[in-house]
C-alpha cells in the first residue's frame, strides 16, 4: 500500500505568525483517502520541499507518530495533537477543522490519519504553498 502525503499551506496570517495547511493522504493513483487541516508556527515550520516521513515511537506522546526526516538543522518534526501555537513546538498540529489560529478535533484527525496510513512505515511528504 503506497501512501504519499501532500501538505499545502493555504492561509498565512503573517501578523499573527501562523499557517493553516491542508494535509491530504493520497493513494498510489493520487486519490485522496484522508484529509484534514494543520496549524503551524510560521517562524518554526518545516520548509517547502519533499521530505522523508517515517513512523517512529515518540516517548513524549507515548505513541507512534510520523516524523519528517532530512530537514537541515531540524529534528523531531512530528505530526501530533494540539490546538494552539503554544502546542506546536515547531511541529504541525492536525485538526478536523480550524477557526482563526486554532485547530479543533485534533485527536480525531490524528487517529483518522493514522488509520489512513496503516501499514506504511516510511513515505514522503511534499510541502508546498498554494
């Protein structure tokens, strides 16, 4: 089962310092099998590009999470739960929806994303700006 992740920044509120992104998990034909939103701190978010995405255990969160690898000068960039910029730690927070600078339904979005990625230990994520 091939899965590729598309991470498209769709809304930047520069005065507020954050991005809202659309996250899509695609199958081998490019069809979307899951999508949600992400909140990112504009000052700490991973750069545009294609990065390795590896499933690893996170002691901090007590579960396996997908981590971006190969980003120069950066480590431990994981998709995880949270609602506000204070929760990001330089990582994208998944959410079912967003209002302003908050994502909601974060646990639900992460659980659904993990189900859509079941059986995939390593893939790529392409980050772009719309």
